[in-house]
C-alpha cells in the first residue's frame, strides 16, 4: 500500500525523510511516497549515493508539506545541520 497522499487541491503531499545506510551514513531527501522511495534506494535504482552506501533503513518521515518547494527548503535546512 502506498503512503502517497493528496491535499485538498488534489496535489501530492511531499515528505521529508531521513534514512541511514549500512555504512552509518545518513541520507536526507524528499518524496511523495517514502515507502516506494526507500524501495528504490535499496534496489539500487535511487541516487548514486544510495547505490554506493545501501541498504538503507528509514529513520524519520513525519514531516509533510503542501508543496515540493516547501519540502525542498526543509531538506536543505536539515542537510545543513551537524550529523551529531
């Protein structure tokens, strides 16, 4: 079952997610369907980083946004934080 949702205007809800690789490195991204995106990362069809660092476990996905732009701003903010 897909986690993809739609808001009142029938546009997709965007999620910021964080997963951790078997190498203990974090990956922060955005998607409309965290479950499917994690499957892509773990199948080697996600980003280059995912192919090199996987497999991944989803550790955070509780933030949702009405627009891709809002989600991207939060992703950039999180990527700027210390890993500690």
